[in-house]
């Protein structure tokens, strides 16, 4: 829902083409979580890379949510 609202906000600014492109070609990750027992094993990075690949295969850009901790900030 927020991504649709963001697109609508762009439309109201007169950027309808940008909004349409964003609405059709985005892949938004709301959050990646790894249970504490398995942290620092690279699982978050593997999940993020899988999401990158999926987005690329579907002609979408990947939009990540805001990192919630230091480890998440370092995922590339």
C-alpha cells in the first residue's frame, strides 16, 4: 500500500510517467529477518541477493526498507 500511495503522490506533482514506471517496476522488501540463533552466518545477505536476482528476472528495481540494525546497514 505505501508504494501505491507514493506513486499517487508523484502523480499529484505532475510526474505521472515516473509514477507509472515506479508502480509497475518496483520490488519492495519490507524487511529481512534472521532469528538470533542463526545471525552472523550470512543468511541475511543470501536472502537479499535472492531478492536482487528475483527483481532482475522480473524487470523490476529492488527497493529495500530501512535497515533496523548495524548488520542490516552493511548488507550490499
